C-alpha cells in the first residue's frame, strides 16, 4: 500500500497560477490559505489513453465545493480546464496519470483566519504524476475508532483539504497492520474508508452507504451508473458492520485505487458463497468505460 517514488516523475512540471514550474521549484506562499488553515478544495482525476476521465463531474464538484466555502476571485471553468490540459501537454502525459487539482482561497495580506484577509483571488495548482492505481489486488480493512464527520461538523459534500479526520483513521489502520481504516457514522453504521467509498455485494445486489457522512465520490457514482445501465440491482442504504462482514464481496472505489477487492474486515474474511464474481464483472465494465470515455486534450 505504501507508495514509492516513481523516477518517471523526477522532472515534473507543476502548474501554479499560470506558471509551469519544475517540481523542485513549485511552491506556494506561507500566506496561502492552504498553509494557513487547510482552506482549499481539491479533486483527484485520472487520465486514460489521452482522455481525462469524468472531467466535467470533477469540475462540477470543485466549483460546488468552492461555492459552499464562499471562495471569491475564482478562475473560470475554462481556465481550470486549460490549466489541466497545458500541464499534461507540458509533461507529455497521455496515460497512467493521476492529477491532484487544488484550488485554495488564495493569499492573505497577513496571517489570520478571517477570509476577508484574502484579497488576491484563488490559487490554482495542477499536479499531474505518473501513478497507476495505488492499491494492490485486494486489501484489508480495520474499523477505526475515529468517526466520520457529520454535516453538523464539516459536510462531506465539500471536498476540502482539511483531511485530519481521515488521516487519523489511516494512522490507526497503519498501526493495526491494515491497508485502510473503515469509518463509521455517529450511529455506528458504515460510512466509508479513510480515503475511498465502500460497497458490499450480497446475493447479486450491490449495496453502498448513503452519502450522508461520506464523500459522494465520482467513482462511486460511476459504479452506480454502471449498475443502472446493465440492470444490476444497486441500493443505497444504512449498512452495519455485520452486513459487510457477511457480504459475498466487498470493494472500495476511488480515483486513486479504482475498484479494489476487500479480502477481510477486522480479521473477518469476506467469503463469496457463489461461483461467479459480480465484482469482476463490474471491474470489466469500469475498465471498458475508461478505455472509451473521457475528455480528449
């Protein structure tokens, strides 16, 4: 699970506010809101075969998050789109690429929490790396003691840079020898893992938690659409740990890892009681989408 340095990324050019800089020179100010308070929103996006996958959905979420955070001085949607394409072309990237797209509230005139100190407009960062899916073929989960934020705290519909909640769950997973921490909501129902959404398959039906406490992921939405398009029953509902322990198959979804099989949760092995694998079918359908859909650049 631990990512390693990829030599292909040694001389990356990173986009920051209109400039393409070598990775060693790509820096933001100590007065930037991302540094001052994690006050930024972001997207993880993949590139397959010269196409940016689900680009418009990611831009929708980026601008929705920025609007919810009351950012001002935003770049236009077309500026962000062109910044992504410019970065990919400058790095001669066509496939096997992950983009970390970040929009911060921007520079402050002095250190402080008040957004009125932000008077220079937003900071736009496009970091594209050669990065295959980061998860192995299957992973182990452990239930975290850290509860996922409720909308009473920080709404998961805002894809913000303040990831401490998730990082604490990942630390617990690391210490437990697991690949990721499975996070519950305040009532003890499964929400998501620390960096990915979760699904359970039982008797031919695909289940996933409501996006109340979890991020409504783009890959999550893609899987639900795949199910709808292929007449595969799919249900969003509250799910307990026991329902995941006893599922036929469990998997996670996310841009970084795509669709990944879960082999065990809290030392309970996930046992498929059927001869065929619905997850294998979903993986095949997802792979076909990535080969044929996306925004060319």
